[in-house]
C-alpha cells in the first residue's frame, strides 16, 4: 500500500512500544483524533496493525514472551515489587497467588514469612513454597501449560473457588485507565478473575512496563483490585483513576 506521511511514523512507534493509545498517537503527531483514525483505518484493513479498546498494536503483540525470558526481564523492578507485596502479607495469613514471572519473585519473598497457607495454580510457585517447611501448600489441578507450569482451565478455576483467602495476588500483561487490567490468554484471565473473587484483599503487582497498554483479554477494571503494587509512579491520570476506584497505590522503593 502507499503510505501517507504519518503512517510509517505510526508503525515505527508501535515497533518501539508494542501498543499505543489512539489519543496518544494523535497528540504526539499533532493531529486530530479524526485525522489519526483516517490514518489507522487502512493499516488495520491491511492487517499491519490491530485496533482494540481505543488502542492499536502490532499483530504479533498479543503473544507474550516465553516464561524463562520473562524471568530475566525487569528483574530489579520485579524484586522491589515482590519485597513490597511480601511486606503487606501478615504471618499466619492465607494467600492465593497465580502464575507469572512477577508472582515467582513474590513467592520467593513469601517463603521467608512464617506460617502462611498458600494456594496456587503454579507448579513453579509450588516448588518454591515446598522448599520451606514453614507453610501449608495447596496446588490446583487442571491441564498444565508446559512453558510456565501453570494449571489452567475449569478444573483449576473450580479448585480455587473452594477457598476463601485473606490475600489474592495477581499480575497482568498490561494496565490502562480505560480497560483496567488485561492479559494475553483467556485462560489466564479466567483464573485471575476466579482468584480475585475469593480474596478479601486483592493485590495486583505490575512493573512500569505494563502501564498505559492493553492486551487482548480483559481481567478486571481498576475497581476489581484493592492494592496496586508497582515500581514507578504511574503519573497523575493513573493516580486519579486509582483513587476514584478506591485502589491503594503502593510504589516500591529500590533497596
């Protein structure tokens, strides 16, 4: 296709960021929303980008990096977030935690606490908890995803619905003011929703790379969590939206 002046700029911005809000594109390129939508329409029709929930992304953006690679990304941020989340959890509490790289960092911090009861769908997290003799451990059934050892599907969801816990801990693929928390996989999102429904205090742990983005599958709006733990001040718009939704913002400090 023959590109307009702005369309190559739009594609380059997406290559650098993965996804962008439509209003964000309009502001950075100095044009109206109507103009940017005219630029985006042929790119979407040709399959060069995907439009979803007021944002655009590259076609391959809905695929999450493999688990071992994610364990090596943003390590410092995930570590300070994990320490902050572990600091919230009181000894003797019941905790439900889902799979994910940030969740693995959190689990490593939790095992240093005393007398927790931990429910998870993650074989990796179960292995971490089982390395200590301080805690009770419950591991859900279900088909196990070999990449990250996550048990997912109806069996996993039905299992966690048997429990009522003090704290529920999730991560997500992205977070935005408009869409809330989103994930890459419908099964992950389904499990996260089930987990949140069983927890008295709902904690989401996301590093700064997740902010201002949207992925394919909705998890919950901002009012679906009670605490958002992150490593970076997300800015005025996020702070105001979180406060309006009744969410406590916990910005972890580097140590």
